[in-house]
C-alpha cells in the first residue's frame, strides 16, 4: 500500500495502542497488504476497551456521528459470524426509554431519522413498552426499540483482531511504553526506535501526551455487574436522558444504561466525570448509578452486584473522534477522542483511516473528524 509519498521502511505501519480502535486499525492495514507492528504496554484491550459496555449503537444527534456509527454497526454485523464465542456477540436490541412527553418527542424524532435511512425501529407507547420489556417499571410514557442493535465483549475482540491479522504472539506486537511519536519514527521509553512510513496514534487518553498539539480531556466512567439472573432482561435499556448527558459539558452526570449479558448478568451504567484521572472506584458514584437504574428497572434493587470498575475515556474538544493525518506532521495519523463510542466506531474508524491513507473516496465523510480542527482550536 502507499504511504502518501513516505519513505520505505521495513515496517509500513506502526500502531500505538492496542485497544479496540488500535487493533481494528492494525487489522485493517494488514488486510490492505501492509506490514504492521503494534505497540502497547499491555494488556491488549486492557484500557478503556476493557472498561466499556460493548454496546454497538447508532447515534443520530450529529450528522457525522450518525454516519460513523451507522457504518460501523453495519461492519460489526458483517464481522459477527466470524467472531469467536468468547466475544459474546448477541443482539438484544436497544430500548430508548422516555419518562415524559418531551423525551417521547425526542424518541419520535429519532424514529423518523432512523426510518428515513432504512434502520429497523419501532416507536412504542407505555403499554407496548412493558409488553416488550416487562422488567421496566409501569408508568413510562413510551420509547423507541431498535431490535437489531448488538453487544460484544471488546477485550476478546481486540485480541482476536490481532490474532487474525497475524500480529498476536509474534515480534509484530511490541510490549512497551511509547515515549514519543514523530514523522517516520516511534521512540520507546528505553530509547529504542521503530521506523515506519505510517504512524498511527490510537493511544486513547495517552494519545494527547504523545501528540501534545491535540487537546484530549479524560472522562471517567463507572460500571458494575450483577450476579447471574438469566432471562430477566430482554433488551439493553437506555434512558433518553443519556443523550443529553453524553454531550453535556457538566463535570459529573449519571444516566440509566443497563445491558443483559450472555452470561445472564446485568451490566449497569453509566456515569461520566470530566477531568477525573484517579481510577479508583467511588462508592458515591456507584450509589448514584444504582439509584438511577432502579428508577427504571425496580428488580435491580434485589440483585447482588459482584464487581465494579472504572475506565478513562478520551474526549476531543468538540466531542467528535479525531481521525486523519496530523496537519503538520506528515505520516502521523490519529485515531483518538472516541469517548464512549470507541467500541461502536472502531471498525469504521479503521476503514476510514485506510481510505484516507490510500487517497480513495472514504465510505464515511471525513471532514468533521479532521485533526486540523483540534490543532486550530488549541492554538486559538
């Protein structure tokens, strides 16, 4: 493959970061015929990837985000038959739940946008909502059902992507900490270097340190998981207030997002805390998440929670991912700032990056993700 005029090296591409975005990029470049090395201090998929819910969802509030999530969900559907059983891919569907008339208006607008582009969706009143998901409390106004949305266990997929690409377990996977990224070269913490015509910074929250011209903010999230209660939850249940919280500038927020896992467990979220980098679990935040989830799913109050954890997600200045070539460092490419949508958008991010490197028309419009906007924002 071409490297946009970059000099030839023993390795075509070096990807920094082995989360779901980085491993998807590595697999996509390898599939395009490039030689690829991946650098991560490990474990594979052990950062934000291991801390996420693995919900593969279409978000339609911004056109660019709509296009990227829609394309990526289509790619996940294509990939699903190949995934190993341990990836726990399943299709519970999503229920966006409205608590009042204003939120139901949001559901109605989402329904119209999704149906316009051919995405399977059902608008439900309060009675129909309980029929499809009896675990919900009575009295909700209604909601939107997306029956084809899926969930997956991301750390397993990250390892599988590298294994399928022939990178796992060999010299192409470098277990090290990166000190510096520059055109044509990555310098490791021990002073050694790796050369490549294409360098991809997919290092999550560390990506802003390695490419300091890009501003990334950390957003901490908490999750908890219950004991096994098979058959008691049919859908991923998300309150429509989640959208407002996801795009809010508030320093701290919680919203109901509860997912049935293939094991019969309930994965319970979600929370967002801006600029908090301490990874410790905070009982105060867990209590807020649990209280909010119980408002929608009362039987959760009687379940045992067996584990809780946190993760740090990287957020760009405008909330959209940063995908493309660095505006002043030729050959340095960025796949950063996905916040809570890294798993959902990983496959489309990788496809878009390869399209841009190959100078072919991308399957997703790329302008909104151009890194130049973030460098300009930092400079101003």
